[in-house]
């Protein structure tokens, strides 16, 4: 699988990374329902076996549960096969329904030590501020990451979910290595300002939710969306509820035809569309089982044709209009 340098950092990432948000389980506010632990570990190992060289996680996913499972997979893989590991700080779970937004230096230092322990590592390859909240503390949080880098606790530092204005504030302190924004056919807002700015500043982009939480896999329908368990945060996501869900599924049905004509799955089409942007280093593709890894792995080496792109842009325009009428 081909790799690409992550902005101005020393890291070279495969075009797809393994996303471990969902394997944090369902026992927290933004969970995805029950997760079989062995399937999660097997999924990570399968990803590495098939060429993926990096894993993205976060301390808050399941209150550390995701990092624990990633750590178990790393131990099973051994040092010779260990993938690059990216994790995040700035969200502290007090209980399953209470997540504090903390960017104070003392908290971030403690979070880093806890993540290192759960992952079984001496150094985190990419450490990121998870959210720019509280906004007034992002400089303090970023300064803590700079110190951790200088201490050798982390190799490279970046951020997630920050806007251009916030990126500029951090750039004045220390170069931002990477940004992790949401980006997909259903949530394409990063195209407006964020991607051009990152391209101009040589900030690597690792986008998350390229399949928008499974909605762009073709496996969803209205009935499934309506019966998601309370332990699955998607049951509270407006894009999975009426009137939006019907509009999104209409786009999905049209995209299925494009995917079939080009001999790929809808999920592969959605990922390849995200990777078409030159600013995007890699797409974080979540998986909860080895089978899900195998369903998307080919997208890393697939390019969309000019005809595909024109058709998709036409469908996107119709989708935007349908959303306006539905709101």
C-alpha cells in the first residue's frame, strides 16, 4: 500500500489508517454499541497484515477502552510489526455520561502518561489535541504538546477538529504537524477553508468518518436507523434521523450505481472520493471486525475517473438542494 508524508512531520502514513473510535464499545456517551474485544484486536491485526501502517485512537474512546485494545493488538503484533500509533488528549471521562473538556497543561501531561501505559509504549508517534475546547486554553494545551515532544514522550504533534483561525494561533507557537477534520460526501465542509489552508501551510490532513459513520456503506436503511440502540450515539445524530436520513439515503442509492459501474463497493467509492484531494494524507477508516477491514482495504489504491467525479459532483448538487428543501 502506498504511503504519503504527513505534512511537515517525519511520519509516512498509508493512504488508509485503522480507526478505533467504534471499538471503544457502547458504555459511554459517544459509543457505538457492544463490541467484541477479540474481534477488535483481530481487526487491527488484519489491517496491519494487509498493509495498513497506522492506527488512530483516543483516550476518551470508551474511557480508555479503545487504547487498551490497541495496546493488546500491538503486543500481539510485536515490535517488528508495530504500526504507527496516533492518539488524542483533551477529553477526560468522569463517568459514562460526563466528559470534561480540559486543555490545561497538568491534565494533558497526566493524560499522555495514562495513554502510554494503556498502549504499552514509551513514545506516542502522533499526539493530538482532540477538540479546541475550551477555546481560550488551546495555546496552553498546544504548549504542553510541544513540551512532550521535546521530552521525547511523543514524536509528532497535531490537532483535531480545529478551524483555520485556531490553527493560525497555534502556528504562531510551533508548527502544526497535522489536522484531523471530519470529511465525507455527506459532511464535506472541510473543503471550504480547512483543506486549502492546510495545503498552503503544509499541514498534513488525516480525515475521519469518510463513510460518515457507516451511512456511506450502503448497509443502512430508515428502519435500521430508527432501531439503533441507545448505546449507539448515532441514534442521537441528526443525520440518522428524519428528515435528513431519507435525503442521505437517496444520495446513497445514486452513488451505488456509480460504484457498481466502476467495479467497486460504495464504501470504497466514498473513501476514494476523500483521498482524491491532494491535501489529504490519509483517511481514517473505522472497523469493528476483520471482515469490515477487508471490505474497504482496496480503496487505498483506487483512483476515481474524471467521469466518476463529474457524476458525483452532479449528485452532490442535487443532495444539497434536497437537504435545503427538507430543512
